C-alpha cells in the first residue's frame, strides 16, 4: 500500500519528520500538498460548505481545507489498483504499523474503510473481533470516532467519497466516522485494536513534540453565549447521551451487538 501524507507546503519540518518515520518503517509514501483553507477566497470556499440560517458558514476555512486535502488523496487512491493509507503529518506511528501497512492482504473483503488511529476516548466496536497478526485485532466500528489523521480506504470507497462528500454540512471527520452522517451507513468501517497511530496532541504530555493541530473548528469560531436554560438543556442532553452510550455497549445489555472500549495505542510508537 502507498501511504499518502497530507502536508502543508510551509510545514517542511513536519514532512522531513514523516519521511524519516515512514522510511524507517519501510513504507512507500507520497506527499499530498495540503490545502490552506485560510488562504482561499470566499468564492473558493462557498461551494464546499452550507451555511447556518443565521449566516455563518457551517465549516471553517480550515475544515474546508482539510476536506479538499483529503479529496486529493482519495482521487489518487481511486485511480489506483489497491487500497491506500491516508495520514496527516502530525502522527506518531506504532511499530506494528510497518508490516500491516506494507501488505493489505489482511483487509476483510467487505472493508471500505479501516480507521487506524485513536484519540484515547471510548468508542463502540462490534463484539466480534479477529486477529490480523502482529498483536493487532480488527473489529467493526459502531459509534462515532472522530479524527481523520489515519485511515485506510479502498479505491471503490475512495470513489464513493469523491462523489458524495462535496457540499458538506458537517466537518469531514463527522462525515466519515459518525453514525449521525448518512455516509457512515453506506460504508463498512473497521477499527484496529490497538490503534496503529495517534496525533501528537493526544500523546502523553511527556512525549508530545508540539505538533498541535492547526484546523480551527467552526463551532469554536461561531460560539455564542447561551442562556441558563439553554445550558441546562445542553447538559441534560449530554448526560442522556452518555447514559445511552454506556448501556448500548454494556456487557449487561443482552440485545447489544457492540461493546465500549477505550482504544489504546499499539506499543513502541514514535
């Protein structure tokens, strides 16, 4: 498999680090020039994001740039003859990633996407899992697991993404890896257990390299002051969602096809 590294032109230090990281792992890679959304004009941004009724664009310029960057990686994979790996340039890569990302024969026949990253948060996976070697298992992803820093995509799925992910009404990670998005049900997504990579910002503090994410979230830019009633409603909703999540993945729930798991990072990540 080829690993496609999304990297902004002015971040030469990050690309140098990724070249060393992937080279040491014996992985074939190609650089994908990242799109700096903040450098795009309003006319360039408009086709890619819907707007809220009150006016602001749903996606921030950075989120649109992220979408356009990943679309370039999808285009290359869709034009190829095998699955590809898409990573962002601020990841740490586990030792087990090398053999698995070199040879895709372990991929299930029905797989469209395989998420290989973790943010350290609990997600829901299918109760059945299978070993793919090198101390790694594979299970269906059943809940939201946000982030687009590391995933495998087949040519067929890459073409579907190109055709589907255009005028977006939510950030790319929500489009791809959140059941609230219609696309989630259209693609079969697996998760490696443990994960093969992690973004620098989610590493233990003493191991971070200061490669903080640069994409500003639209919800943060458009944050509005809420009334006490709105805050209370939001908190009650959050608590209800947490309770539902816990029950859905509980071993005490006989009707559930999933389990809750905090995705760890495979050993020896660098």
